[in-house]
C-alpha cells in the first residue's frame, strides 16, 4: 500500500445511546502508514469511535470506510484487514503465551505447525520468549498488555486499533509498547490509538483528534496543538501565604496564571502559569522573587499536558484524568 493513500475515512460518524449523543458527526481521514491518536478525557467517546471503526458497534448515522470498504455493509471484508486491541485483556489467562498466540493463528487459518512457528517468532520479536511457556495469569501487567498487542498483530493487519494501549503501565512498559507500535508502522501498518495522555500522542502520533463529549475540539499534528497551548511554568514556594506576591511577579515576566488550587495551608504552594519564555528568563524571575524575600523551593518549565490543552481549547478543566 502506498504511503499517503487514505486507508480510513469517516463521514459524519455519529453514535447515540438513547438521547445521549456520544459521538457527534466525526469526519476523519487517516493516510496509510501513519499513526492517528484520538485524545480525550474519560467518556469523551474514544472507545465508542474505535469500536465503530473496528466493526464492533454500529453507527447511529454517518459512515466509516476502511480501504474503501464500508464498516457496516462490508464488515466481513473490513474485519479481514484490521486488528483490534481493546482496553481489557483478550488473551486467556489459563493458557501460556505460546498457546494463546498459536490459537489466534489457528483461528486465522494457519496450519498447526505454521501457527506454532509464527507464535514462536512473535514471542521472540516482542521479548516474551522467556515467559512463553508460562500461563498468562503469572505475567506482570506490562507483559500481559504486550501479549495482548502481539495477539492483535498475529495476522499483520492493514489497520491496527489500540484502545488505551498503555493505561496503567509503568514507564518502562510504556516505552516498550511505543517501540512495538513504531515497528508495526515501519512495516506498513496504519495505527489508530486512543489515549488520555498528550505526551503519548506527541511521542507516537503523526496526527491527533481531541474529543470533548463526542465533539472534535482540535485536530492536527501534536506539535501544532501543543503550540496553540504554549508551555507552562511551575513555581513552588515555601510560604503558602505569598500566593498574590508570586503571581504578581511572574505575571510581570509574561506568565499567565492558571487556576492552582490551594492544597494544605502549611505545605509549600505550587503555582502554575502559562509561559512561553525562554529558559534564560527564569533567572530574572528567581531574582525578583528573592528580592521580595520569597523562598523558592522549585521553579521549572513544563510541557503542556492534555489538561492544559483541554483548558485552553474548551475553557474548562478535564474531568477524571489521573494525576
Ligand atoms: N452501551 C452503552 N450504553 C449507554 N451509554 C454508553 C454505552 N457505552 C458508552 N456509553 C457512554 O458513552 C460515553 C462515551 O463513552 P466512551 O467509552 O466512548 O468514552 P471514552 O472516551 O472511551 O472514555 P474511557 O476513557 O472511559 O473509555 C460515556 O458517557 C459512556 O457512559
């Protein structure tokens, strides 16, 4: 398949549950060999969207096509060209890694011997050989998630859907998953993933759609979206009663205050600002704070998070995103 050719497109894709509009007219186009991320807080409609794209749920109206085939009328054809890895484990915990992958390969038409060989190859490629003979219930969360994703790749699909592939994983396991996703893409698979993390989208995706309660609030490259938000500045001061003084000083240097809830009367105070200045501008801020006798525990620039992007794009904070 030629890179750049459209493999997935939707037209006014919509899903309701009763009177609840969960996805409101999504128009999306994903070219071959790219990674597209659907980004949004809990309940924004990400899972509903990928389930419709993967033929697992019927749209209420609108349509989606994969490789030019309609996901409802030509579902059987679409199914042959996609892989889907949901949020919950699809592998059988009582079977070993090898048995799970062999079973998936057999279900997809491999001979007994071919299935075993393919399973062994995949387990080796994805660093699971040592655990191959163990029942999956003995695996760590990260290993289990990896096996889930590998199971979605047994028949190398043209399009792979990953629903929150790294939620709940430690940073090491996350990095491993990013590495695999990149290797699939290098081999020509197009990936559509959902995530609650802007940094994940930035690291993996070529293009992003941010959803809010079923509507698209932004779409484009992660870079462009992060740029609309700007970066931030965190200042932690020891005396929580100096909030007003700190804010006034940082604003003088171009900081835009972001609501920073007071936590504990006696704990150091963390104040967050929108801030586009260069790192070198931190020194004068520190000096000014020092001149006012404000003890600073920490000061640092930080990258925009999904919360920042969301706040900037919708004017209200996200709900339910884990800290
Ligand atoms: N079968 C269903 N019946 C009724 N409402 C549903 C059903 N499935 C999902 N919803 C509702 O649709 C909305 C979007 O859910 P969806 O799972 O698509 O969101 P999400 O962005 O994937 O969030 P999460 O990160 O929690 O999976 C939610 O308000 C949810 O309660």
